[in-house]
């Protein structure tokens, strides 16, 4: 199986590395100095909790030609960059396209590629890229599937990830999964912007963290009331005290340790355009469905100059 990972940020590099180490035929599409760095010295990834840096000699290309044939293309770009690659994907002969990452326009994106088999995925990987390497936390877990009602891709997914160390969660309703993910991460992004990227400032601020959870619950409520599922299913009881306590423990851990920087603020501070677009589009979803989200709006206002 020939696989192209289109995009060489943190997520794309970890995905390519993990597939490559499992013996898959993987090519990485990178650009500029970063492409030259990988060609010359290999893809170097320093796992945050390991002393070693892995080096993977993955083939690199800088463009996707129409006649380039792959069994699957993983598109691992920022949410704001997806529209720019649609024409390239349309003209390329590859049928199976997987968009990895934040997305609240999954159905529209799939409709823009009617001749393709479009999947969506979210990988638990985070960190930042340095001039010669990636520094990251990679939990090797990926949730992947198609839109609700589309033909199942379980067999294809099993073939792609067979033999890898990934924990693969097959989700046949990725549209709702990604909506819910946005409703969870955006309030956390507001916290990153409120503190100029230093979440440790909030480690004792239980009142503010409670408002972050309130905003998340507002988002979940809007999604549920619009007729969508709350996913993962473990979050379905999101208005319970048990859910609030679990979220508070999670956010306190994030704010008290380096996890907050690697898993939240690194991306929020380096991808303001993406988080702004994600916030804009999920608010449009709320508005179109008549939802009220006053805590969300208040936290957004407190995020100050960052959101556009």
C-alpha cells in the first residue's frame, strides 16, 4: 500500500514516522527548508518523555502531480489551508483521501470532492517544530472514519494501520466527532490566549477553569440540540457533575505541567489563524441553530487581541 502524508507539521511528521516504522510504503510531502532538512538528515523527532531522537529516512516530495498514484493520501494541514489543496486533490488520481485535524466543515469538504472516498481523522499528537527536528508528545491513538451514512471504511482503515502501534478507533460519524472536538478545544484556546500562552498562570484559578468547562458544555448543548451526537460517547453525560469534575482535573493537570504547553498552547499560539477560523465557523453553526452561548462569548472577548 502506497501512502502519501501531505503536510509535514507535527501531526504529519508523527503519522509518517509511525507508518514508516511499521514497514509501510510512505512518502512525506514537505516544502522549503524543512523538505531539504528531512532529505539531508532524515526526519528527526524528539519524543518529549524520551532521551532519544528517532531518525527516519522517509522519501520526500514537494508537490503532488496529477499522475502520482497512491492508495491513500493523508492531508495533514491546518484548517485554513484545506481549501487551497482541493483542486490538487481533485486532479490527482488517488481515490482515498483522509483529512486529519480540526474541522467543522466536514460535510462541505467531502461534497467538494464528489469523486473521492473522503475520510476524516484526529490523532492524539502535539508539540512544535524546530529548524532541524520535531519535539512532541505522540500518544499513538487515532480516531478515523467517514461521514454518517457513507459506506464503511473499516476494512481500508484496518489495512492502513495493520502492524502499526496505533490504537485505532473507528468512528462512522466523524462529522459529529469533529464538531464536538471543536467545542472542547476552543474554550481551552481562549485560556491560552488569555495567558499569552502560559497556562501555568491559571493552575490555581478554579473559577476561570470552571468557566472554560461551562463554555464547553454550552457548545455540546448546542450540538446536541441541533440533532447531532455527542462524541466520544463517554462525553454524552456532559451536564453531569461527574463530567465537570473530570474536566476540572484534566485542565488543572494541563495548567500545572508541561503538558499544557505541548498539548495546547504551542498549537494555539502558533496557529492563531486556524483557531480563529475554527471559532468563527463553529459560532456560525451555533447561530444557525439558534443556540445561546454567553460564557463562550465572554471568554472569547477576554482572549483579547489574538482572535481575528
